[in-house]
């Protein structure tokens, strides 16, 4: 039926949609050097034209198009009757079952035995699955990894521990994800190298890494594909504040957002889930980036462990030639000894709680620390690496924990700043006048201004947009309600809280209709809904207070 050999290999099932396929293999040349694998949907088996069209798409040349579907159906029927277990197409790597008895790395499914089963990759995960294999020498890889065992490289070693700790999140903790962020304004400090070392545990150091400039949707999809394998994102320096906030919340939430089907009123199956550690590198602080988006970002800050990388990496030059050796060994041990690993993570968490008071909002830190330290401890006992885990743990519970607590303390929200920042941002939109000025006259002449002879605050009338009015003699400022609401929303203030707190301090007076443009020449005096505030004395210029020009 074809010029070269065609084989039907077995029955496949999509682990996400339960759709079934026939797995085939054919050679493109007589010497059998060019092989092609095909997944043929079983729904096409009884449509000869559909079968041939699908095979032609993959470049299969046929002599008798009518006979090929018959051959495939006959083989498929044989496999259904004789195949002990249907092979499953995996859309995700990592833990493949709720009992944590199988783990997928690329196209291999590990169950703790010496032999791994084939686990064909889904089309969405095929690109990454192709790079999850071993190459080079394990001894050379270990020599490279042990460079982080030197004193002073504790930040590198701890971060590298994410490669082992990520697989412990699902069986040993309640959290879905935590972010570790390495920061350094200088180049050559080894941030990218650490990410590649993490990837090298399971596969290709460079090709498994993500980039900060990847789209948000692709970052989420990658975390869903990696599932229980550490996900790395290099150079998130230019990520904007809103995306940083959304990414940190998404990492900790553990799944993509739900979507509805286009043809009917129903939700699509959401197969993009994960329970892993995400490690990023950046030249700027994620915490500082978040403050550009909102005044108070303690929710996001508690979901990230951020620390500086200051030393030079020492030039780990052979990573791209030696990788993928230790991941399967570590995972196989984990499957066989999962209760021990879970107990170890629990003991470290208890120690963090008892000795270092890591509780409540710091639970994300505890999960990342316990998982990484436990992962490094296991890998060291298996002699995959030679680390002094006690020294690394001492650094974590000392300098790192102290720094995290210092930088994540949420500053008390200054509700007065919501008002003062509005005034400063909108200086070109203010009317500066006195309460007694009234332009409503019987003639066409402009209103008569009677300022103090030595008035230090100039009268000011914007020509275009007007958002607030300052009456200098009473020091009352009326702010347009809609403009102030927009300002509070942009700054992540809650308007009701701002008004309530300022009312308790005697600054906020009331909300009412105000003749905002009263006294302004050639501008209609219209009623506008405003919030009225009485500014405190310290908000006025010193020269005005010294001259006693403000009647309070």
C-alpha cells in the first residue's frame, strides 16, 4: 500500500478530552533514516477519504488509497483486543495522577520502576517534550552544579533547589505556586545561569526557559504544561506593573482563567493547571514595579521571594552540553519514597513556624523554603549533588528571611496622600479664589477682585479642564467627585475609606452640589457634585501662615 514501511503502534487516549487516536509510524525513505510519527483520530477510521487526507498531510505516499484505511482498522482492532493499557497523550508534564504514583518527563512516564513507559506528548506540549532528554555526561553536570556548593553561593544554591523543590509542592503542601525572583542591576552575576541550571535537571538548559517578553497567555500556558516541573522566566525587567501583579496572583492561584465555549452556553474544560515554583530573573525589583501600579501591594509581595544576586557565577560554560541526567533519578526515588519526602517538608515547615515565626501571610515563603531545602537534602543524600544544606538553610532563615520581612512590610496607607497627590497632579485644573468672590452681576463688566494687598497666593483660572476649587480665605477645597474617584482608582485607593479616614481627622467635610466656577469670568456658574475638604494648616505655604492671611 506504500513504498516504505508503515506501522500501527497502538491505541492512544487524550488525557484531557478522552478523545482516542491510532498511533502510527512510517518511514520516508527505503533506508529507514527518516521516521515520522502520526496520531490519527479514530473518528476518521470509517471515512477513507478523511484517513488519506490526514496521512497525506504528514507526507505519507500511498499506492492504494482504498487499502490503507482497511489495514489501519485491522491493526487497530488487534491492539484494542490485545493491548493491556491504552497509552495516554499527556498535555502536562509532572505528576499525572492524584495519588502521585506516576510522573511525566517529556515523553516518558515514570512510576518508580527501572523501566519508563511511553507517554506521547500533546501537540501543545510537544515543543517542550522534545527538549526533555539527557545529553552529555552526568559527572560533568555534577561538577558544574557543585560550583554552587562553595561558601558565599547560598543564594544560587537555594534558587537552584527549585528544580527539586517544585515536584514537592503538590504532594507535600497546600499551595499551588510561589515565585522566586532574582534581582541584580549588573550583568554577569549569573541570574540566567541559575535558570539554566534549574532546567538542566530535566532537559535542555536554554530551550526550556521562558522570556519576560513572552506574552502573558504563553507564560500561563507554559506553567500549565510544566505543571510540577519548575518554570523559569528570564529577564522580566521590562514587564509592566499590571502584568506583574496579574502574573504573581496567577502563579499562586494554580490555574488559568475559565473561558466559555463559542457555540453554546457552557464553560470550556480548563486543563491549564499547575502546582510548581516559578523562578524569574530581572534587573529591577518586582516589588518596586508593583508600586507603580498600586499604593499597597502587600498581597503580591507575600507571594514572591525576592533577593539580590551579587556575585559572579564563575563561568559555567558546559551546561548546554550536559543535562537531563538527574531528574528521572530524583523523581523515581520520590515516587518510591513519597511519605518520607512529605514528612521532611512538614518538619522544615514546623521548624520555620516554631523557631522563626513564619506563619499567616508568610505561608508562601514557608512553602518555597521548605520545598527547596527538602529537595536539596534529598538530592544530596542521593549523591546527585554535594551541598552543605545546613549552611544554605542558615542563610535562608537568616539574611534572606530578614530581608523579605523588611521589604514586604506594608507601609501604612496615607489617606491624606490621596488628596494631596490629586492637588499636585492637577495644578493646571484648579480655580484659586476666595469664598466672597461672586461674578453674578447685573452688568456685563467682569467681577471685581479685592485680594489682600500682599497676597502671596495668586488667583488662578484654568482655561480648559476644571477639577477643583480652592478658596484661600477659608482654606476649603471642593473637588469634583468624578475626577477624585478616577484618581483614587488609578492609585488603588478605596474612595469610601479615604473619605471616612479624612472625615475622622476633620479634613473631609461633606459631599454636595457646589458652584465650582462661581466668580470666574466668561464661565457659566454650574452646580457640580463635589467633595469638600478643609485643608490642615501644614498644607499651606509657610509665608501665608506667617502673614496670617488665611481666616480659619
